[in-house]
C-alpha cells in the first residue's frame, strides 16, 4: 500500500451525519498516533475502518468515545460538539462504545448486564428496554439468567452490543467485535447483529481486522495506515482497486457481495 494518501479520502461529512470527526489527532502522551483523520457515519449506515495492526484504528475509536482526549480536531454527534468530553457525557450525547475487551461484567447475569447498560435511564424504563433489546437479539432472551462469564465469545459480543443498545444510542462505535471469534461466528455477528443495529436506524462505525467480511456489510469504508486515512470509498469501488485488494487480500478478488445499495457519504 502506498504511504501517500490520495487527494480525496477525507471528504467533508454530510450535515446529516449521525457522527462526524474532523481532522482528529490523538495519542497516549508520547505523541500523536493518528494524524488529521476525518470520518463520518450516517443514520442507518455501517461505516467500517480497516487497516494493519498499529495503524491507529482503536485509537481513533477511543478518541471519538472520550476514552482519550484528541490533541486537535473536533467530534460532533449530530450537531453537538462532544470533543474531549468524558465517556459518560459522550454516552449521554447518544454515542455508544463497545471496546474490544472488558465489554461485559462476567460475574453478572445477562439480564443484570443489560440493566447495568441502562444506568442512564429512569428506573421505570429499564424493564421495557430489556424487552426491546431481546427483541433485537432474540438469543439473549433465552439466556437472561445465565452468567456472562459462561457465554461463548460470540454471545458475549452480542451481550456487549445489547448492553449499549439499552440507552438507544444514535451511534455505535464497535472496536473489533469479531476478535478471537471463529470465522463462521464472526460472519454471523457481522451480517446479522452488527447490520441489525444499522437497520434499526443507528449509525455504526466499526473497526475490524476481517476486511473482506466487514466490507460485505458496509456502506462506506475507511482504510487507515500510519495513523492516516489512505483510502476511503464504497466497498464496491475499493474492491475494484488493485492497490487495495493486493494489500488486503494478496490478489484481486471479485467485488464483495453487498447487502444493499451503498451511497458515498461525502
């Protein structure tokens, strides 16, 4: 992959974006890891972020979620500037973050995890929200009394997304939801559960190492390298790029099967 990003990967986000980040720089104290990244996701859409290890994907999500503070740039949830707010305030602004690890409370039951996810809700609304979540993820309804520590990897990820869904965020930030999952389980999680969040109306920004699988459910994809956006386009157009396909797949494959038509958000 070329070290020089093309001229137009970071086009301005649409005014209707559920979440947009503009020229974000962030790191962990010893210098920035991401350098001037701009991304956006629309309501009801899946935007994916792919790239090699160390390219800044997880750092980007942490900066958007308030886990780390950007050194420059801004983050907007709809039209509200949430740059640098702590995670609980970012959550109140309608942005739900599912980290790669430590995403559920293992000693608690599935129901208790979901109830913990509703900590921002009035107490009288929690039970109804649990029912809503198990409507989106029916399998959770079959294991409400099971302790989270006894769930499979795929079930834990489903619970982690359900816990965030309790407060009905406008945007989900998912950090490598298929990490450590078997290929078939990973494919089911992406095509079924991640896509279901978007079909319910939320914007989904997902960081994922399984590039081929995530392209198949994405409306738009950002390719990171060296802390920058190197390419950004619809999956169909990226699949037609020899530079992209050789970098990620080692050969030029056929275009990934898309679940529905995609639109360039730029």
